[in-house]
């Protein structure tokens, strides 16, 4: 999320999360915006329109095939960040994303990671060890229904 600091846009938390998603995944749909921010279709539509008006994203396609991409006219050259900053940013992104409970797969997909073992070792385990992230079913850590949520005690 550090790359967002280089822009002179006033963004809500939902908008910042969505822009980070678009940067990683190259696009976002209304449905993805809804799931990402845990909001309904109408609210997602309004927030996406606000991002378009701010010049942060632009729409492609029509109807149900519409998706949104970064507006490269505004986002010309985000500042380079080092690996340590990127890792810290990813940990922060996970904590923001997990305000509502998310599965391991959902979190990894949000970060654009395909290797769940790498994700678990590099990101999930440290956050669990630091008690910044908690399991929704702590008595069954390997349950297929296991989800993770940001701890209120940080």
C-alpha cells in the first residue's frame, strides 16, 4: 500500500484496498469489489464510480462484462519500494483485508499468491504468532472451514 502514498488522491480504506487489488491482479470487477470490501452491489457501484471520477481507474467492457483497470495517465510511475517495505505492506494489507473473516485461499488470492505453503510460512504464521490475526476455529487449526480475522487486541 506504500505505493499509494505517492499519489495525491484522497482515498477511503475501501478504495485503497481496491486499488491495491487492481495493481496486483491488473483488473477488478464490481463483484470482486463487493467481496473485497464486504459491501453490497449498489455501494460497490457508487465507490467504483467515485474512483473513476477521481481518475484512479477506468472502465472497460459493458454490462456484466465490465471490469476496471488502473488509469495509467494518473498512475504513471509508482515509487519503487524495497522488499522489506513490500513484506510489511503485505502484512498490513492482510490485517485490513481480514476485518471480516477470510479463508487462507481468499487471503492468498487477494495478495496474488498461488503457493499456499509459501503464503502460510511468510505471512500467515507470523501474524498468528504475533496474535495480530486469529483463527475462527482455534480448536481445529487444520479444519477446511478455518478462517482468519484481524485481532481486536493489537
